[in-house]
C-alpha cells in the first residue's frame, strides 16, 4: 500500500472510531451499530493476520474498558475476527458492496457470539435470545451502516491512482 493509501486508511479508521464513541451512545439501540468493528475490518483486510489480531486486541481492550464486568471478552472477540478477516481477505474482500455487507454481517455476528460466550453473564433462554435474535439484528445494522459508510468514504478509500 502506498503512503497516501496508508494515510487515507488511517483517516477512515480514526473517523469510524470517533463515530463509535460519539454517535453510537446517542442512538441507544439494543441492536447497535458497531462502528469499531467496521473500522477494524476495514484495516484488517489491508494488513497481515498477526498485525490485524494485535489491532483487534487493542481495540477490544479499548471497548472493554467501558464494561469492566466482561473485561477481555471484547479483546478476545475482536482479535479472532480481525485475524480471520485478514486471513480470508483474498476470498471475501472485493469491491462488491453486497460482499462487503455480508463480510460486515458475519464479522459482527461472530464477534457477538464470542463476546457473549466469553463474558459468562447470560445463560439459557437469555443466551439464546442474545445469540440468535439481538446479535443478528446488530450484525444487520452494522452491515447496513458499513455499506453506507463505504459508499460515502469511497473517494477516501479508493487507490490514489484510480
């Protein structure tokens, strides 16, 4: 990636992190949009798997700092999702919006499943409801927001020579 491409990706990443901590709390939805995961996946497909996993761990710890009762669950989930996204980037990452939407959906749902299982705070029906109702709804909201953001940030994210 060129230096200009790196700067553009960093700007998009920082914009999404700011959206996560500024807009997301204002929405107050149970099926929330995860701008942090969109930012992570945006970068993970552009770096090596080890780097993506470390970035996922750092972002997960940042998100976990707001929920000390489940500290580490987000780091575990984001590390795994980032590693898988980077490793599978050849198969999943293309300039197709529908494919990117599916990628955001699958990444958010996988993160939610790992997070809920790692936090050990839900059991029985509540666990099933979180994994099979709220997590897919949050994944769909995240995928929709990710597609809209990709369309809006396309001039920022496209290669400088294109």
